[in-house]
């Protein structure tokens, strides 16, 4: 497909506006006045290849950059009460799916938070909820689980391996202790290495290591040192994340090092330049060491096992996603829904308490309806942000229109910035290396006016 454009005067764009891993964004969700019944929402949805995501909102500590839905610790048998509520919710959701047609799951994931905050026995119960309540055959589908260095214990990993886990993802962020402290992440490299050894001993097929660039004091040399420390474990996957300082997080409370709008603008520009430079260094280093780029963030070892089809970086964006637990989102073709969202610890505790006290999980409470325009935007986003790009024929088959016509202005702007690959084969819309590097500016540029307005009006809590 050819995108034609004149030579417009292009406004300045910050390369790190927002990480787009789901659309519409959770801050565009609102309480649903009609509180639709799950049974009606799922009645006409395909159920032969569902994804299952279960959220565990507990961590031992909260990192300075974290804005995920999670709380520190779980006093007074809270994990037991949370699992009880998960069991009730799973029963309600499975009942809502009905028995008129077979219900099958194609993938499953446990995230958080830190799922391995749970004890080995509690992880067994979590797997039982997924299998016995929801009907997901964990040993027959890809199962991804997130962990941390302090909770990746041998007994927990043994449970996960026995129950069919195919991928374990560990947040390391940096192998340099000083950088971990700068990111308000208390850990020691020796403990990280010990955890990685236990993961490899568990023989879970795919190991993913998360690393962060843009940390205060980080240099190209220290960034390469972290990359090489990770490569020593030959992980099947690596995710390279740019550091963000988001509202209500620990790093945000610390505040900027300088004051005044001009000084802050200069500091932000220097930080953008640092992150772009370190991204390029990391990308090139991994490409040289036998990895292929799947998205801006995801890199996969070329000989790693591949068990999933379709978009591989956050594939839960596709329709047919069932989320259980606080912080989990569910996706039908017409509605995305969840429980309430917060970053502030007091608000999170309140939402978790409400969740554990809930008896009736038969209705959607918070969400956003997805019309035809939003469905097109979502399809374009989740495909274009993959290094493989968007086959135009797939888009036409689903919507009966052409992305070049539906998003003429947006794509022309991307082309003018050099973000589209002009050497891509006919029928493939693909980002250039510069486009992939600017994914966090390109993605938000495709948000609809309605979603932008809802996000702007969102009251952070």
C-alpha cells in the first residue's frame, strides 16, 4: 500500500508520550450505568480460542516507576480472601459463557503485581481456579507467569513447571545495583543471579528478562553491562522498557531535579535523547547477538520456541480476552470492561477490599464500549506496532475498507516523519526502524478524539 503525502511542517513530537499496550486506554474507562450482564455480553462472541488472564495484585515492595495495580503485602489472610473472590468470579464468568457451544482457551497468563507473591500452595489453588472453574487446560496451552527475584523460589517454580507454565517473565530492570536503587528497586545482583539459576533449573521453556533504560546515572557502558549479564543466561526473550515517571509513583513523588519550566523542558529533552540513544544501543546489541525484534520492546532469540500465533507482544489485546481479579481487563468485540483502577496505595487497598467482599460477579461494572471506528483503530494499533507490520488484506477482510483511506491523515503524518517502511512489499504496512523507535509517540497519535477526551478528564487516584 502506498501512502502519499505532501511536505507538511511537522510539529515537534516527544518520543515517549505513552506506552500503548491496550486500546482504549484504561483511563478512558468509566462506571457503566447499564451494568450489562456478562451472559448477554458473551452470548454472540466466539468462544473457541479465548485468552485467560488472572491478576494477582500483591508485591513485596513497590518500585519507584511502578503504576500497576498492586499493593505491598497482604495482611490478615488477604491472599486467601482474594483467592476466594477469584473462585467466585471464575464461577460466575464460566456460567456466563454458557454451554451452547464449546468453550476453549488458546492461551493463559498470570500477572500482577507479582503472582509468585503467593505461596506454592496458593499457586496450586490459582491453577485449580483456572482449570477446574474456567476450564483452561494449562498443560495444553501457552501459560505465561510473571515473577520477581525475591519470590522466584524453588518450591513456587516447581509448582508452575508441573502445572504447565511455558514462559516465565522476571523483572530485573538492571543488573547494576546502583541503578536499581536509583529506580527505587531494592535488590542485589547476587539475588537476581540466584533467582535466574532457579528458573533455569525448573526447566520452564521460555525465560523472559525485563530491563529498563533511561535510569538516572545510567550510561551506555552500564546499559551494555546489564544486557550482557542478561545474555549470559541465554533468555529466549528480552523486553527493553524505557523508564517513565508517571503520576502518583514513587519517582514522581521525588520530583524533578530542577525547577522552572525552561529548565524542566531542557531536562526532559536531554532525557528523551538519552533514552533514544540507549534504545538504539540495546536494539543493535541484541540483533548482533542472535535476537530478532518483535516490537519496540520485545526481542526474541531466533532459535526460541514459538507456540503462539497472531500478535505476540501483548497479544491479550485481541478480542476474546477474559480477565479475572482486580486490575484485569476483559475484551469483547463491543465492550472492554474491568474493575476500577488506581495507582495510589490507599485507593488500591480499598478496591481490593471491595473485590474480596463481592458476592455477585455476574455484571460488568467499569469499562468502555468499542464502536466500529475504535475497532479499526485498535486493529491498526495492535498490528502496526509489531515489527512484522499490518497485512492490508487482513484489515480489508475484517472491515471491508482500506487503512490508507480510514486513516489517511495519520498515516501521511507518519510517512512524512519517516516512520513507515517504504521498502515493505505491496500489501504490507510496516514501520521503519525510526517508526519502531517512536512507537510511544506513534501509538497515541492513533487515539480517537473521544478516547483522548476521556483520558484527559480522568481523575487520577
